[in-house]
C-alpha cells in the first residue's frame, strides 16, 4: 500500500490555538550590575530603598568581629497582570538568611496562611448574600514586622552610605530573606486586627472575623494578599482606611486576581468563576507543551503504574518541578486531583512511563484551558448545609497495596473541598478501606462545621454519602468482630458523631457516587465526573439535587 508519507505528500498538522500571545516581555535582570543598565529597574531599586529608609528598617552601627554579619542582594521580578501585560517593575532587597544561626539570629519561624477551602467557603457565603468582595495588597509586607532578635546585615549594593562605608545595618524591622520575616509580619498584622475588634478564627488562624452592631466583616490573609468581605460596604471602607494608616495598603478593587487565581464574574455579576488560565499557560510554556495535541482524559486506561516500570529519566528535577506546579493547579481543578496525586507517588525516583503520565495531564490541560470552579448563589436556607461524598479503592497501589481515598464536600450547591490521597496504612478489606475514607471525610466535614460556626452559621447535622453498605453498618451498629477490631480509633470517632445525631450517613449507588476514585477493574478515576461542575456546567448540581431528593 502506498501511503501519503511514502509518496512524500506530508501535510503538517494544524492545531487550533485559543491562546492569545502578547509581545515579548522585558527580561528580569540576573544581577545588580545588569539592572543598572535599565532605567526601569534602577528606578525600582531606588523606590525600594526609599521605602526601607522611610520605614526605619535599620540603623547603621560600627562593625564588630563578634557579629554574625549577613549579606544581602537585590532580587528582581516583573509583575504581570492576568492578561500577561506588565503591571510594574519590582526590586526587593533580600537578606541572605541562610547564614542565620538558630537561637542567635532567630527562634520561631512558623507563620500560618489561609486554607484554600476557607477561601471557597467565604466566597460561597459572600456570593449567596451578595456581599461586596474586596482585594487588598500590602506593599513590602515583610518590612512591617518588628524583630525581637539582634540581626546585623551588610549595607545594600549600590546604596552604601558614603559617610559611613565601614558600618553595618542593625535591623529593627524584618526583611525579605530572614527566616523569621513571615512570622514577624503575621504577628504585627494580627495584633493590629485584634485592636480593631477582630477575632482570630480557631479553625483557620488566617481568617479574622469581626461582629458589630452594624454587621460582620471577614478578612482572609495569605502572606501579603488579602480578601475582605462583609455585610456592609461602609464597614469595609472604614477598615481599609484604618489599615492604610498603619500599613502601605493598596485597594485593588473587587476580587479579580488572587494568588494566581482569576476570579471572573458572570454577565449578571451573581456568580464567580475561579480559574488558573494564566498559570496553566505558563506551565505549558515552561514544559514546551503549549503546542501539544489535546486529549480528553488526564489518566490512561489500564493497570496502575509501578515504581519499577520504565527506565530512569535523566532530568528528574523537571519531573518534580512540573508535578509540584500541577499540585497548585488542583486549587481550581478537581478533575485532575486524582491524576496529580497519582504521579506524585513517583517523585523520589521518576521513570520514563511516569513522565509520560505527567505529559498526559499537560495534554489534558491544553485541551481544557479556561476550566475552573464556579461559585454560584445557593439557597440561603441551605447555606450551612454540609454534605460530603467519599469513596475508596482497595489495595490499588501495586507496590504498597495501600488504598486511595477520594472525597468532595459541598456547601449548599457549591463544591468547596476535595482531595485524593493514598491511605497511610494497608487495609485488609474493602470495608476497612471505605471506613478509613469515611473517617477522613468526616474529619474534613467536622472542621468545616467549626469554621461555619464562627461565621454565625452553625451546622447542626451534615450528610455523608457512601456506596458501601458494610462501612455504613459499622458506623451505625456497635458491633466488633475479628476483622474490624484493629480500626478501633476510626470506629469510635465516627460512631460518636452518629450517636450524637451530628452525622447522617446515607447510601448512594456507585453510578451516583461523585467522589469515585476508581471504576471497576480499570483503575480509571471517576473523579472526572467533577468536570461537569467546571466552567458553568450544571449536570453535577442537578444530579446531586436528585440524589438528595431521593434520600429525603
């Protein structure tokens, strides 16, 4: 048979491209000398140094040999908008904190950040109640923290004091690069909010709630990015004015771009679509997969991969960095949660077939640009109604024979939390695997109920849907036998909630199980059913309502 290729008639493949390319962006300088050649970067350094001087970040003191002197360097970053255009040139003075000594230059370093499930929960409440949602940014956030330890640093390159060239900087305020900088900033901001009448959430330490006679305010903090919402526009503006008196605060208007997440309101401004389109395009560019052929599913049909399959790859760092980037993408993409957890299991020793699995996820993302989670108004009567779906396979991992747990949790009609994770221990039966998955989902439901209680929305009971009757019977019947006595802790945890009437477990058929992590014998993730929630599709919500109606 004579084919077109044998005859030399080769027609190049043309891929339909929905990506808009912008003009080439300026390059970021690699060092201080290179930055001096460009006036924009030189101006950025001058502005940063002026802000440090105005903030009284340090004072110059004579150098002593007993000091643990830290170096410093300039770091340059081109800030971009969601449409890839240039927002501003940013230069930061960064201390070389890797030279710090524990107990001398720093002590505690931990600083909390808001959980993404908390963000989705607050957005659901705000959208339902039609609250204004504001986005704030703190300029030079880490420079506001007060240092408790004595830290000495060399004078910054290009800005050495001519009258005191031999002196060094005694830091009074925190600086980027210092190990305790995030904690110092959080303590400073936390103390100020407490003085303003806010209370820090117990369920999430980076959520602050203020209840007054005029209404309620909720503030979410992720390092220096802030989401602010509440019942009254006047209360929001009053708080912003107070924050501007203490910090270099910028009001960015309505929520539109937060932590790489694009928040797009619909035409009627009643719902919000959360996507990571720009982040996805940047990832595809970095892996040279922007012009790849799209595919419909992120996981290949067939048996699970093993750690010994395939040949070792040369560039394991590329594998790890790509998979790490995919993990961040699951914030708005529940449809790839199972697949990303799948490839994460080979991070320690990736092989060729594992890299092919990662590239398949990237090809799937190429064909689904713009997908995300839509936050829509719920019925106010069900705003504190939590319901969860969970499922587990049994001994799915061919190497460790551990099972995989998958769950998704709804607040009203909105999906606010999901996860896919391999269980920490081996389960001896399908009932045990399902029961451990039930415990994980119940713990997440319980935490979300605590969060809602602090917002004035107590959840008296939450529903949990399972497709395994054995796990349901274990939860409702106080009977142990030889095959289940070793799961005593999970049993008592769930059984106590059931007996108190806090947890209601209902049976749902496997084809209606929204959190399936497997279909029968194929090892294929039914977590993809969550794709129908994505980008405005309504099939999942309508299906869920049918299930609830049947149960009730």
